[in-house]
């Protein structure tokens, strides 16, 4: 699945990255992103619109784990593309 999240903790409201991650929870293998919505991330000074999602199992994906797991794509990657 494709997600857009901050590329660092101190994103200054502009550092948004597109990442491709697995469709399954890395902790237990349950379906990932069963519910998705657009939310806001606050770094202490600025807001950034980001993708939010819920996993079937209830495990929470932390940004830093997603950044490690995910394959970074060029900004504006085609979000409808199937991998
Ligand atoms: Zn899980």
C-alpha cells in the first residue's frame, strides 16, 4: 500500500514523503490499512497533512518504522498503482 507520511520528526510542515509498504501488519500479518483517512501531523510548530490508517489487528505503525520498512518513491508517485 502507498502512504504519505513525514520524512522526519521535525517536518516543518513541508517534509512529506511517499512510501510503499506491505499490505500486511509487520508484527502479526493481519490486513493493514483496513480503514484509511487523511489526518494532520504536528511537529511542534507546523502542521502537515498525512495519511492515517488502521490495521485489522490494532497494531499501530509508527512513522519511524514505516520509513524504515517502506520504499521511498518519487514525490507524486501514482497512488492508484497496484504492486
Ligand atoms: Zn498486527
